[in-house]
C-alpha cells in the first residue's frame, strides 16, 4: 500500500525523486557527518531509482529510504577505516541552515538534536548498525518494524540496537538541550571577547572542563589533539586570532544552532559551540577547507 508521502507523478521519475530528496539528504548526512558524502550517496540513489522498474515499487518513500540508508552504511564502514589515518581530531562537516531546512525534518526537539554538530560528533561512538537505528528512530520517527526491514534486521534486534545506542551516548546527549536565545547570547559574548582579546572575559564564558577540538584534516596548522580546560582554551583562541592581521567574524546558523564563521587572513573557518548550564562546554573549530565548501559557498 502506498503511504501519504508516496506518489509517482505519472512516469515522471525525476519529480518523484525530487519530492523525497531533502529527506534522503537528511538521512545520509546524519549517518555520515559529511555533506559532500551525503550528496554522493543521494546521487547514487538517483542512479538506482532512474533504472529500476518503478511500476513494481508500491512505496517510493520506503524504497528510497532503504537504498540511501544501505549506501550510507557502506560508506560509514569505509569511513571508519579512513579516519584511522585522519590527522588530528575528526569533526562532522558543518552545514549552513539559515536559508531553510536542507537536511530533512527539524520540527521536534529530537529531530533538531540529531542535526546538531555536537550530537553528530557523539554519534561516532556508536557502531554502524547502532547509528543507523538511532538516526532512523530519532530523526525520522520510523517504527522499529520498518527500521528492521530497511536494515535487514528483525524488529526485536532493531529495538535492542536502539537501546544500546542510547546507552552508549549516555548522559552526554542530554547536555546539549539549550534555549536558542541563550545559545546565541553566548556566541555573541564569545565573539566580542575573542575579537577584543579579553582572555579573562572569554575564560569566564567557558566551563572549567571545556574541550576544544580542531579539525584541519592536516591541511592547515592546527592542534593535533583536543585541548582541555578554560585557561588553555581561552589562551589558544586568543593566540590563534592574534597571529592574523586580518580577522573577521560573522554569526551564522550551523546545523540549526548559531555559530561563528571566522576569516583568518584569506581563509574562512568555522567555530561551533556546545553549551550547558549557561557555559560553553565544547568548542568545535573546523579549519579543513574541504569541509567548508558548503558553508563558504553561501553568499555573505
């Protein structure tokens, strides 16, 4: 039986695919943490859709969800091996969302949470099957029976993987629920303190056990290990900015939360924040130019 989302406009496979493209991109991006890889997966799913006999498909929505999820799982397994040789910390690729919702549903708190850079980073703790079940359940609210069918599992196994994934994320996941207004306020205060070089003020915005991650992909100079503690992180941020004569800041929406687009000389970089109890608990600094193409492609 066709569901309410599924209808092929005559023989127009392009229109049917485009109807679901945002959802498909959202699935792939949440699983992979890479916008570029997600686009590749969606393109590959289009190639499969364009050659399949669509008269045999009763539910295009479910068919495409299955194809994209399984393609993304294959990529996740390859990415895991690749990240073993990644230079420095690995962070998910940020995406600008201030122009709309390019990555699937974000109506509920759980859906928005699965899009945040903080949760995408945490999802790397999970095994590939756990991550797939968690994303399909939390972001797309699929029943466990359907998740099992998509992944080739039984319903009971899908439930078990979901419980295990939630357990592995633990209490850390609960730390990222924050009022958007308070989040933006902290970003603005961080910007002012960093721009004016007020290290003591900046340090006061950071939790004592704050963590700073810098993903450069080995392409630009960056810290090769996470930096811990408010004093060390504030000194690192101020020092990084002081090394550049031309520095510019812009507040932008990244993955549904406010962050900073920072120009250091001729290079744009991105800074996103994890916030809890009115303090910044995590700073994700993206310097890898290959992961900034989607962000910097947007007109400022």
